[in-house]
């Protein structure tokens, strides 16, 4: 029998086994590497876990106080600066933070001390001091934002704010 004829199927089988092993090896090494490289694209997050907005001494016993925040949001490989406004209210020994963004179309509300409401300048929406809808077209209450105080400094949780920033 001619040895080259019997070797041919063996060579093919060996070649296929090597190609299969190579595929397995690429999968084992390559897929985690690709997943690692693409992982930032799945993340939208602020760079800091809490954002400083002001001091407890800035609060007023008369009503909500507007405080500005600024933070860097990472979205995939890009970074952007987000700024916004929150209202902080001291209630007994609690501190409440509400987003200033109207839930109708996103204008910033302002606090009207005389009426004791948050008022939206765009379409006349009004909210109670707790952020509940009092009048107008807003479909939902003002967003409540997690808040904490450390050594007299007020911080808000940027994650909830970042969600809003990326949706708008
Ligand atoms: S955006 Fe505030 S009422 Fe329309």
C-alpha cells in the first residue's frame, strides 16, 4: 500500500484537531481580553462616589436651599462634566435632597417662599415642599436624592444624578 494515501486522512485529522485546539485557545485567552477592553462601554458612572454640594451651615430653617453640584461622568471611554441644582431642606434632624429638574420636560424649578411651592417656569408645574406634584403637567414628584453629612459638609449620591444626566 502506498504510504502517502494512508497518511492523507491522518494529516487531515491532525490538522483539524490543531485548528480546533487553536480555536479553544483563542476563546480561552481572547474572549476575556475582549470583554475587558469593551467593559467600559457598558458602564456609565460618576467618578466619585459622593459629590460635595455645600455646608450644613448654608441651610436655612425657613425652607429649601438651592445648591449647585458639578461632577465628572464617565460614559464608556469618554468623560464629561455635569452640573446641576438640588434643593436641600432640613427637617428636624433629617436632611432631604430633591432634584431641581422638573419631571415634565426637564426645566429647573425654583423655590417660592411666599407660596411654599417649587415652581417650574416652563409650563406652570408646581410641587409641594416634599416634592409631590401640586399643580400642572408634571407626571411624577421631584426626584429624591440620597444625601449624607460628614463633618458639616453635605454630599449627594451622584449615581442617581448621573442616571438623569445620561437620559436627558
Ligand atoms: S417642564 Fe416643568 S412644567 Fe413643563
